[in-house]
C-alpha cells in the first residue's frame, strides 16, 4: 500500500509535532510528512521540522487581504504535495468552510479540553477557573464549527488543589503527545467510521 501524505500545521513550539515525528521514527506511524506549515515565522516548531529534514512553509495570514486568499494559498501548498490528511497541531488559525470544502480528506485537531466544554482559546485556564475536577484533551475532526467536529478520542486529567494554569496545561500536553499520534494512526489505517456525530473506532476494520 502506498504511504499517505500527512501535512502538519503549527503556530507555536511544536511539541505535538515532535511527538508525531518521534512516533514515525519508531515506525508507530507509517506515513510521509512532506511539509510542516506555520502561520508565523517565529513558530519554534519550524526548527523541530528542520531538525528532522522536513520542508517548511511559512504562510503568514497577515500578508493576505482576506481569509479566502489566505486559505487559497494553503490549499495550493496542500495540493502541490498531494496531501491526504492534515493535522492541526497547535495551529491557531480557524479554517473556514472554504478550506474544508476544497480539501478532500480528514483534518484533525488537538484541543486542550474535554470538548464540548471549553472550546476556543485559553481552554485550560477557563477550565481551572470554572472549577472542574477533570480537565483533558480531545482529538476531533475539523468541521465548519470551531472545536465542534466529531470526536475521535479524549483523555481525562484530574485537576489537583495546587494546580496552576501552567501545571495543568503541562499535564494535559503530556497526554496530547500520546493521544494525537494514536488517532493519526487510526486515521492512517482507516480503522474508523463516522456515523452522524459518532466516530466508531475498530481494532482492525480491514
Ligand atoms: C496544545 O496545547 C494544543 O492542544 C493547543 O496548542 C498547544 C500546542 O502546543 N491547540 P505545541 O505547539 O504542540 O507544543
């Protein structure tokens, strides 16, 4: 079987990107990663990609006069590399229905909360301030509604009395690094089915 092409979009330090690359190096993930794309030139994860010999693109949204033109540029890069799956690994831009309609494949996102609670920015801080006893992370499919697509997997993290935003975020992030590659593997192997909002995951569908 030919390997699938996976593109990874980032905005920040790229620890989730690094987790994916490590799992690929260990042969846990069988895919090509033709490029890593960032919307900011100061995204530290670009260095992570370079260290792994992966081509990088910086497509800065501020250089485009509209979201559509920005997304057309993203689509151009994606099409050039015949990408099958996109992973948003800390990509802090919303992709509109324009992008989603024109990309024929799954787009995965990792969110640092137990969706549907705390979608959007500063999820860990808001969860802590709300007083939840369990926080966590979610890997979901990207759809037109922000952080609201069908859920592939979630991990629960207990909140401790002495937690700060930083300590909680760190414990969530450690789980993100396990969960995101696991879901990517399921998607690469096609061991899932989506019925309505539910993602049904199988041990081995084929
Ligand atoms: C993660 O917490 C992710 O859930 C959120 O942004 C953070 C990205 O971290 N969307 P990194 O850039 O992968 O280190």
